[in-house]
């Protein structure tokens, strides 16, 4: 026998030497929910260990995040009031705009990325304005561009459109450029599937659609080639980073997109992925930390360069302490 793969698995030192996937906390992004109100830090029932913060308590979690060694956050807003056209998304004193102004002042060393979408702000919970029962793509574009611009004016370092309207990357790029923000990158949720894995998030953000579903704008999870079509069109429109979402059931797609493009690829390990691990651990049927490690490594091994995860702080600690690659 000439080939004995076990030779290189014999000791921790050898396994460390030949390890193929190595991670860094620099590529982690921690999602945070901000809501109206004062003195609030409320646990999200569907996402144990994750909280909604009011603007005044937000600095605590920002400090915790920075201390954990996670350099970037993604902010999601939960407005006090919603309306038909989601005006809270682009309001001067909207929740994200206020959160950014405070965050940039209190914790300027973090990188602030904002989720650009309408669903948390519309009374009907869809990701754009309605024409009857349909989401009107082209009438939504200027509102998304306006939202992105208002985030950047309030201090966002990067914007991340998650609405899945056609042409929104181009619309946002054009508006940012015209207003002197040509240096602000766009991380596009380019390949976003219509997924039951978003369930806990929708409870967290109160953004479940009031009728129907998101299948007329988010992607059908039976499709692979369509992911390449979406990624390519966002690249042409000027996206700087391409995201695949969810992560765990879509490792094949992450690999395809990584092979296709010379842009950095991000993966969003979404709320349902987090909740499943938490629930399994609570039941005592899986080991939480080992499962976090294995799933995170699989996402990077599949080709992702960046990871959005509700476990970001834990992952950073695990990397620092040498408990994962
Ligand atoms: C907004 C948005 C969603 C998520 C990120 N941005 C929800 C959705 O599309 O319904 C999901 C994130 C998660 O589940 O963790 N459109």
C-alpha cells in the first residue's frame, strides 16, 4: 500500500499543517436588530441569545461585538410605525438612520453595513410597494435607492440590498454616485432564495408578509443556473460583494458562485440555521459548539470569503482560542 491518507492525520500538528480551510474573525459580520423605544434589550423568542436593542442600548452590544474581535455588523431596523410605502425605511429620523448616527459616534471602529429593504417598514410586509396584490418592481427601485442614500448619509460604510427587485443594484449605484458616494461598496443579496429558514427573523423583525409569500421575487430553491444569472446581473450592475442566502442548504450554490466570479462571496447563515442549532442543543441531541464549528467551516470550504452569522461572536472566540481552523 503506497497511499495511506492516515499518515497526515496522525497528530494535531500534522493536521494543522495540511489544513485546507483557515478562518479569520476579520471575515465575520454580526447581524443586530434595532428598534424604537428606550432602555430596551429584549430577547427574541425564536432566537434565544439574540436581542432587539433600542438606540440608547445599542452601544453595549457594539462594544461587546468589537471586544469579541468581530469587526463588522449588519443593522436591521424595526420601526415604530409602518405604512403602505415603507416610508420609515428612508425617513431622516428613521430607526436605522438614528442608530447609525449614534453607533458611528460611540463605536467608530466597527464597519457598519445596513440591510436595504422595505419589508420591515411596509404595513403589508412585502419587500416593495404594491400594485394590487403584486410587488411593483420599478416603482420600488427609487425607494430602495433613497433608502440606501439616507443610510449612507447617516454614516453607513456599506449597503446591502436584500429585496430581490430586478435592477436595484444599478439604481442604488447610480444614486450613490450622483450624490458623491462613489466609494461606498454594495454587498448585494444577489442569490436569495425564498426560504423557510427566515422564519425566526420574520418574528424578530415583525416582517412576515400579511398575505401571500415572497416567491414572486425571491428565488425558487430548485434552481441552480438561476443563481448564476442573478449573480452575473448584479456583478454587471456594479455589486462589490455577492451574497448567497441562506447558507447551509445552499453550499453547492456558494461553490458555483465562487467559481463563477472574481468578487468576494459572502454567505448569510440565517435565523433558521441559528435556531435549529440552538433548539438541538437545548434538546440535548447535538453538541452546540461542535456543530457551530462544523457548519461554519463547511460554509468557508464551499467557497465563501465572508460570513454573516448570529454566532459571529462565538465563532471569533473559537478562532482566537484555536478551537476551529
Ligand atoms: C429582509 C431580510 C430578511 C432576512 C434578511 N433580510 C427576511 C426575508 O427576506 O424575509 C433574513 C435573515 C435571517 O433569516 O436571518 N428582506
